């Protein structure tokens, strides 16, 4: 028996196993030091669910996000398509693929508006090969109805006694999750009566400061091809 050959083979198997285990551990490793996100006015977000950036130290992600930000700023559909997986998911009815993504971007400016807003809403990551924007989508508390759960965007958003901008201010909410009182999010004069999921406070918040939990989000994954957008989708 060739003991040297057998030993070399065993060593090769051991090294391969260790390498695979190391890669698995790296993939599963979550970002441990999230970075606070600055809002459009330059101030850091505050509140119980202030958006965070958990993606800054993901391998190669800073470069990818730079390209993503440039594509969004320039409203460059070709650049967005180049950053996307060929089978990118676009809705829950079978809409998918980069050709359809380009067609929708060229036909609907509101999609660019949705992408613009993501820049100030953070990024969540539980694995080294996965990221989701906005941060709030993956960090929301448990809720019975995602379609009737809203994210308050902003620091010290007034909570008012009535559906009027000059109504008595009962308090304020900063980057919190809320649900409509009565389970219906029908606005009254541009305001929605809500209940905070953090402290149960109730009052009227301007509809413009509320974002649906299931509003548009970007899902990004890393493969041998690098980082790619695998979904740009709304709903649940």
C-alpha cells in the first residue's frame, strides 16, 4: 500500500472540508456593527426602528452600491439592467427578467421615484451574500397584517389629535411602525389615525410620512458573478 499517497489524499480531503466550512461560516456571518443612516437633510435617523446600514462591510458591496446609486441618480435603465440578475423578479404574478425590467423603468417614472427613496432607508443583511433595501423590510416587528403596517419616515413626526396640520400635537413618532386604528388606512384630509407598535400611542400622522411595509424593495444577492439585483418588487 502506498501510505504516502493515501496520506496526501486524506490531507487534501481535510483541507477541502475546512475550506468549505470556512466559506459556509463567512456566508452565514451577519454584519455585527450597523452604521446609522443619514436622512435627506443630512441628520442621522432616530427612533426605535431608525434605519441602519448593515451592508457597508459586505465583500464588494460598496462598489456595487456606488454603481447602483449612479444608475438611480442618472435614471439609467441600461445601467440598472446591467446590475440585475437575468431573471430578476418584478411582481408576484410572474413578471420577471431584465427586458421587462428595462421596459417598466422606461415607461414609469414612479419606479425611479421609489428607487430614489431607498437611498435614505438603510440596508439589512443576515448573510455575507445577501442584502435587502430598505432596512425596515427585514427588521419590522411581527405583525398580523403586513399590508396594514406602516413605517413612519422621519424624526419627530407630529402625532396630532385630529386630521389637521394645526390640530393639537399629542406627541411625535420617529421611525416607528404603526397600524391604522380600526384596521383601515383610509386617509382623512391627508392624515391617517394610527397606533404605534412600540408604545401604543394613538393619533393622526400625515399620510406623506407613512410608508407601507410591503412597498417597493430591492433584494440583492452575491454569486460567482458578483452582486446582482434579484428582485425589485412590492406587495407580499
